[in-house]
C-alpha cells in the first residue's frame, strides 16, 4: 500500500497545494468541497454533498461492516507569512493547522482503495465511508461544529469504526504515533460579568468596585484545579481575557472576563463547571453580582484500544518497527473528532510532518507548513487501516 501511495505522490502534493492556495473558513468550504466531490466522482464513488452544511461524504463498497475515514477541510483566520509558490491567495485566511494535508491524504486513500475495489479479486466485503468534514476549528451560531452537523445529517449512521489522523509538526516526517485512551481534551469556554457600582476614582467608598472583587475571584479560579480536582486527573482552567474600565480615574460599573476549560473525564468536566460557579460566590459576599455563561465545546476523544493496536500494527508493517509508536506527548488540545468517536468506536493518530529547515512550524501560526514527504504515508496508513478493519471486522 505504501509503494502504491508513493506512486501518486505528485497527485497528493498537487491536491494539497491547490487546497492550501485557496483556504476557506469553517462552513464556507464551497470550493474545497467542490474539488473533493469532483475527485471522488472521478474515482467512481457515490457522493453526497451539503452534509453538515458544506461537508462531503464518499461511499465505496456495499453493505456492512462500515468503516469511516475522516478529514477536516477548514482553514484559520491567519495571514500566511511563508514565501512559497503555494502561499494562500486569500488574504487573512490560511491553512495553518494541516487540514489541507488531511483532505489531500484522505483523497489519496480513496484513490488507493478505489483501485482495489475496481478488481473483484481484491475487493473486500463491507464498505468505506469517506468523511470530508467542515468547520473543525469553529462552531456555528448554534454552537455546533462540523462534526456535530455531520452526525446530525447521518454521516455516522451505521458506522462500526471511525479513524482519523492529524499532522504533528514536531515528529519526524513519515512516522506515526498513537496511544489508547484520551487523545484530545474536552474544550469549553466560560464568560463572566462581575457587576458592582461605579463611582469617581477619588471617592471609592461611594461605589462598589468590581475590579476589587475580581482579585479574589481570580485567586479562586486558579485554585480550582490545584485544590479541588483529583491531582491525577488532567484539568486546566485558563483566564484569557479581562476587560473593565475606560478611564484611570473612574471605577467601572462592571468587569468582564473569559477563558477556557479543558478536561478528559466527563465527571471532572462537570466538577470544573460547579467549582467555577463556587469560585464566583465571593462576588455576592462583597456586595456585587455576577453572570456566568459556560459554552460547551468539543467532546474529549477516546481512542479505542483495539483500533489503536490495529493502527500501530499497520504503521509498523508499512514503516518498520520504529515507524509507529505510542504518543510521547499528551496535551489538552481539543479536536471535534470526539463527537464522531461518541457514535462509534474511534481512534486518531498523529502523523509526523517535521520540516527539514530550522524554522518552527507550529500549528496556528503564520509560518506553519508541512513536509510533503509525509503525504503518501498518511494516505497509505488510512487506506490500509480501513482494509484490514474490514478483513478483521470482529475487532
């Protein structure tokens, strides 16, 4: 499978660069979706468009079991600073997280598997569903990301297992990492308004300063994880913004703050919500009032043990014993793949795309880029995992 993927290297690079040059934000991936649908039809797949608003689903084979492969298609509101021929043609929009590569590699996997299905002697019972998902990076006005919208439109109906991958710019190009258990965190936002009573800065006793109330609130929030959550349970609360006041000699009427909450375990997630409410209890004690809004975001993704074992075996067979190993660095980043893995057993692996130059290429930065030598590897692993899952569907 890897040699077949390497034979379509030029195709993979051309697909990735075309998508990179014309990035589109979440739920606006019209050109990208058209390119994807056109390519899938050319490969002979049955195609659905407009799934999850701007998503595309390709169907290969008939009946069950059904294995799904997923790629996200959206870009970020970032101005690219790379000096490359395929630099973004859309000012202020950039594929700074590798979704262009994800899309190209999944199209590559579709090419590889379509070639197998074209020959009755190599065709495997069951079917593969290719999920080209919109808007992983943001939610719509109803707070729903592309994965949620795809699920609502039936993209996961009947699916027995779902696989995904994500580029990793700090891992050697062409290697993969995957571990069982949580691979990405639940991500929730919180928004707080603390209200006091404004007054002249020279006469603080005639008002009730919300900035004064903010100080113990911040201490209480930053003490939640260290003093109220089990130390062995991963959890993070970060205050990211504080806005209050407009003049140095005026005590404002209110102050606003917002931040992010990250967790793996569902019980810990709910406990963090409760403790945040408790931390704000100091405000009424000081004579003020507050409003708290928690916006629930991505679900945590849990990698199924048997599916992880399958990915690792495939990786080692294709890449050698050192080519696939456990994930060395766990973090609290979020990925809405977790909504898909709630519908069926799932697993997501990391694909190394470390560049040969010395410039940092971290995700969500203006200089992000990938080593395109990894593209055939990603396509081959996805295709081989799907094929072996169908052949061993009792997993």
